C-alpha cells in the first residue's frame, strides 16, 4: 500500500498531541500535519471527567480543546478511531491497524497511558469502569443515579476524585483501598487521615489495606470479594488503579524505554526524528537533577507545545516545572516538584490539615511543595525548589503562604 506523506505526524489525539499541533503551527504555518488518535473524540481536557462535569460546572461540549474548525483552519488532517501499530524508523513510516501507512519527517508519540486493569477473576466484566476516557464518563453518568451502589477500587488521584464526585451526586459509595489511607503516596499521614475522615463523615465507606480478589455477577448486581474476606455488593465498580505508560508503539521502533519513552532535554527519543510528550515520557527534570515521568494536565500541555516547536526547528530545552492540582470535597491543592510521602515533610498550617503549605524535603532541601487551599503560589514554590539549598524549619515557616 502506498504511504501518504506528511511533514509532521502526531500519534495521540489527547492534550499533548493537540498542543503539539499548536507548537508546530507557531513556527511552521504550512507544513502538513496528521493528528491520529484511537478515540472517536477530538482532543479534550481530562480533569473535568472527575470534577466539573459531575458538579454541573461544565458541559461535555465545553471540555474540548478546539472544535473541528480549528483543525480545518490550520490545515491539520485529523484521523480519529485510528490506532497506529508499527513504526519503521529507518523508512520513516507508521502503519495503522486499518492498514493505512503514513510517512513522516518528524514524528511525535503522544500516546499517554493505559489504565491498569484488575488481574482477577471478573476483571473484564462490562460493569467495571477503568476510568480514564470521555466515553467512561458518558457511560458511568448514564448508569448511576441517587442511591446507586458504587464500589471505587483505588485510593489515588482518580479513585479519590471520582468517589467524591459520586458522593456529591448522592450515589452510595464504598471505597476499597490497598493503602492505609487515601492518596497515601503523596499525603503525609496526618493530612491523609484527616481527609479520609471527611470522606467517612460524608457517608463514604472506606475499607483500607485490602484489595479485590474476584468480582462476580449476582442477581443483576456485582459482588466483589476481598483479600480480607469481605463481600461488597454494588451496581457498578469503578477501578482507578493508575496507568501504565503506553510504549507498545515505541517498542516497534526499538526506542529506549525506561519508565516510559526516554527523551533528551529537547524531547527527542533515541531516534532523533521521533519525539515524545506527555504521560508516556521519561524526561530530564533539571530543577530536581533527575529524570521523571509526570502524569498530569499541565505537563501534557507544556511538553506537547515544546515538542511541537522543536519538531518545527526551535531546539528549545524543556525546563518547565509542571504543577498538578486536585479537589477532594472542600479540600483543594496545587503541587509542584517531587511530592512524595516517602520524603521528609514539614507542614506549615494556617488551619491544621486544611489550609497551609506542605514542604517535601530531601537532605533539608525543598524538593516539592503542596499548597493546600492556598492559591496562586506555584511560581513562588518553583523558585524555592530551584534555590536547591538546605533550609531550617524556621526558614520554611512562612516561606510560601
């Protein structure tokens, strides 16, 4: 089959792919672009899927980054429902599941991540939502109503956010959490337990230090059996147990893989004309003097834009420090840097476990900050991390407020 030539091919029609198009067009107004995505939808923002869509603060049509006219006006060929399965790095082509072959001069892999699935009996039942995509929201929203019994498996970002959203919508929510408290990988113990107590106060049942071993249908309901011997009855199960970086396509080009697609500071892979951006990308993080892979909105946007500009010849290093955010009932936060409960933490509270700043320290140097119900302080937080100097507790008090 003859290949169709494009100057730029972007695989992945999510945030990174969409902003890569913007980056390309900021420097190259005419070079041909193919944006190929496996979903049937144009690129959209993912955070509203667990937040504003459930609270009536946004409508589905408002979450799309651009409408179809934008892509027409910018001479971008959009191929939805299109899954790329093979890269020929030497011949500079990609082959799709449909058999279509596209030739590129520069290729971006913005393939994101795939939801982890429950490796248990019943893990593939249709009533289980591996919650990540717009179609998951649309299907779940139509399946639940006041009084519906929902089991949320996973107490990380997705699990905690969707549990709060469902509870606000008067769904009967139970959570099954492998860790000892919600979002344990980033919240210090006292904060995590305080947030968990708020969930319980609002009527969410939480079983911690437990996991599912099987899910079966029983009289139009699902029964989840756990490692600790519990049986949980529900109408639906939502599994938010993280994602794996999508690297299968990258492997067909024999690209370097290590916790994602390994790239240099210009977001080039081990094959220089193939770039990567977003959730699948393992990149140098200069301010922290290490490599990281970041699964958040702000990184996807800015990495995509930088990758697109570099594909068009900019040669700009990605030194940006992405932040991330979440809302769990009345507790909201913005965080930047290395935010891990495995690090030493110091909390500078204005209101304990509610309003203040949590500092994450390594050798007394600030590696990350979480601003809890404290807003518009991310730039100050970035500056503190970039200082890369040991700090005392007294110096940290009020450093960001």
